[in-house]
C-alpha cells in the first residue's frame, strides 16, 4: 500500500490524454524517486530541501529505516519552488533538457508485431506536461521490456493507469508501461530486454487500446523517442 500511495501521488503529476484524470487542486508538488544504495532519508530530505518527517508522512512510513534501497517514494518540493522535473525538463519554450551522453538508442521498442506508430508524443499539451508517449496497438499486443532491469511495481492500484508495470534499469533509468490488459511479471522480478511483461489493453482511463510508455532518467521525465532504437519496422 505504501508503494501504491507514492505512485498514486507521483503518477498523478503526469499521464496521457486518453487516460489522465484531472489533478486534484490539492495534489502536492513533487516527484517519484527510487532510493539508491547508500542513500538515507536525511540525504534525500536535505537534497530536496524538505523536512524528513514530511517525506515519511506523505509515503505512510513510520521510521527513517523504512526508506531502503530500491523503495519507490514520493518526494515533496518546497512550496513556490519549481519541481526538479519542471526545472530540468522545461527551458525556454518548454524544450527538453539535453539528453545524457550515450543515452540515444539504449532502449528497444516496447511493442512487437505492430507498426511503430506514435499516437500522442512527449511534451506540453493542453497546458500540461505529457511525460510519455502513447503507442496505439490492438489489445493483446505483447509489451516487452525495453532493457534489462528489475520490476519495481506491477499492479492496478494507480488511478487512471490501469494495469501498470514500472522497471528500473542500469544508469538510474526507469521505464513505465500503462493501460495493459494483463501483466506477466511481479515486483522484484528480473527481466531481460525483449521479455514480455504485459499485453496492450485499455484498462484505467483509456478510450482505446494503447501503451502509455514513459522514460525517466535520474527521476526526470525524458522524451522516450530519444532513447529508443531506430524507427523502422519491428
């Protein structure tokens, strides 16, 4: 339930046109974060500039020792201060931050047996950030891991996202796969690039079958198209 709470708050900051419910006006500003090896609650709180107690409270945690490596938490930002996501991904005109060196082409296309079409791209839309891409495909189309990694979330507890998978990869990279009709992995499981993790569907708030796919580098949303391998036929 604690991981689900963190994801509920964090994923509420983004989403796709077909699936996203309107944000509640009282949704706190912040971003989701996977605790790294050697990090402590105090380290994270100091870097974010917020009290450690607030991080515990918003994530439903009781003790600093509950903030363990691999745990996904929601980290608040001080009031009236732009979030790190906003500061680092939106410059003049809303342009994305520069892509880290060597990142291009590190991920494989997350769908197989269908043309590589993008129904809705990454970027500002209708005054809000769309922090992923929507990839239309028939229900049941295999959804595969974009790179080797570990499943940090697999479930349907996040409002609007339906059946959801989140994978953590090397280089502080996360990939997100939403609206699936079925999930084939569980939290803690190790996967290889190309392993089937789900099947396309329209669960959650979606008016048609598609995969909502996100990439986050160091917790910062990035344009998935900059990370994906060539755009030819699958």
